[in-house]
């Protein structure tokens, strides 16, 4: 039976709040971020293909701290 | 691992009387009593002569505690004031005194640096003596490390399994959307169930005729204060935005005090805002939760037995552990800070 379980982790220090990191019942970690556009891919010479997002630095700090 | 510079619940206020009462707290023996005017006193529960617990003794004139073995007497500051059969009192004949405060019908003790004992830092458990709430508290002795209780209270999913026949059901796990918020001082685990039928117990208590918005909010403050805010209001009336009208609220209030590394004084209580002055309702609500808590206590002792058998046995973490893991990390950091500060103070003193 697939469990529809989801945990949202929110990390907040005195200055920053990192929202959101989702732990899902099917063992994924889903990050909330902003999709990278084709123009940004070209400008930053990012590899083609695959979905890409940019996330706030606070999210990365939170992942290191929380997971 | 014990955090010392915090307030801990030592006993129910009514447990402390003119009869000395002994209890181990953070690995230290402590004797409690009240002076003739009701002031609570806490002293080291170990006669410095032959180490008999002073709690086996009795109070004699002027609130002086007399050891049961050879009659040495100690005043409320812990100083020895009489040694039978001799005039001279050895200069180091004294026991440690602890700061204690009566609040929220519990007796709180400070086990750390006395200079840092600030009663303003006692966490809020006002529901126990708020006339707008009905409440009852209790004490359980848990045969486990105090952090196992923290883990349990910060995890909503065990309700479906440990409390299958009492307060849990599978819906709590299958459709759980849990938010774990790590704040600078603690952890908050939140779960909202919006526009769903009320569970039967809530219908009975709250008289709901339609769907409700339900919440379960667990607040952890280190080292081991855990307060659960649960309730329901008719759906769409604004509870998620903070307007709680026409519904019911309860608080499950917990404060764990380490006795030893493997045993815990578990103080808890249940408060409700419906029919607050009806003792029968208070008792019914309390007993329902107590049944569930006894199920938890059985789990704790079984866990601790296996931990003691092989402390290094591998352990995995799952999503549901997120709140407990954050609480453990905060406690580990605070412990490291306390130890570093102790070392720095010792170095400065040399």
C-alpha cells in the first residue's frame, strides 16, 4: 500500500527561513525552487535536458543541518 | 547526557509536604520538604556522614532535617547545625541546596549553576491553574532515557500503531502532511486536517454536525518540554488563520525530568477548554489519554532494554522521525555548549 505521507521541513534561524524541503512517502526529497529557463541555461552554460531549479542558499544550509 | 541549566519538574506540588520526600534527579539524590510556612526546600539527599538518604529522616524544630542514622541535623540552607555527642561541627558538614519554585501546581527545580536560576525561564504550563480550562496532571515513571519520550511525543505516526485501539487510526499515517519547523529555540511539528468529518470523540464532545478543520501542533522546547495543542472548529470558520471559534481545544502537557540515563520522571497532564469546571469531563478526558500513555510507557521500557543490551546496534531513521531528530540535534548542541562553558569556567578559575 502506498502511503501518502509527506513531511515538510522548514528551517528557521534568527535571520533566514528556508522553505521548503519535502520528504515524501516514496523516498524522495523534493525542494521548492524556481525553474531554470532556457535563457538562463544558455547564459550559464548549464547542461541541456532534465528539469533544473535554483534554490535559495538557506535551503542548502537547512538540508545540511536537518537531514 | 543531562542538560543542567534548565528548570525541571521535580514533583507535583502536593507531593511535597512536611514529610521528607526523596527523588533522584539528573543522577543526583534530592530531598524535598516544606517549611512550616509552606516554602519548598530541596537539599542533597545524602548525609555527608555515612551517606544515608536524609529523606529517611524527619523534620525537627525550626524546619531542621534530622538524619535517621546518627541524628545529624541540617538547616534549610543545607548547613549542618548539630552533631549529637560533640560540640564541634566539621566545616565541610553540609549538603547542597537547590533552588525550587512552585508553579502551575508543579514543583520546579534548577539543577545547574545557581547564579543562572531565573524563574522567568520556567516554561508556560498555565493551563493547569487557568480557570478557563479544566486540567488534570499525573506522574509516570518511565524505564527509559528521557530522549526516547521526546522522540515519541514529536512523532504523530505511532498513534496508528501503538494506540490502534485507543486514540489512533491509519488515516493519521496515510494522509499525513506534517510540517516540521526548526526554530532558533525549538521545534514545532504541525498537522492540519481541513474540511474532514470530525472523529467520533470530537463529535461527542464538541457537538459538531458537519465537517471540521482539525489541528495537531506539537511544540518542543529544550531540553524536554513538549506541549501539544489539538482541537477542531467547524470548517471554514478560520482556525488555520488563528480564529478558533465554535470548537474545542485541548492541551497535552508534558515535561520529562531525567532520573538517570535510563529512567525518567514523566510529568504530564491534559487540559480542555470545554466544560472547564466539570470534574467528570476532566476525568473522562484525562483517563482516555492516560490509557494511551500507559501504552507508550510499555514501548519505552522495551526499547531501553534492547538499547542497553547492545547500544551500538544499527538504527535507521524514517520521515516520521524528523521532529525527534531535530530535537535531539538541539539538545546535543546545547549540551556541547554547556560543557564548553563549564570547561572555560574551570580554566579561568585555575
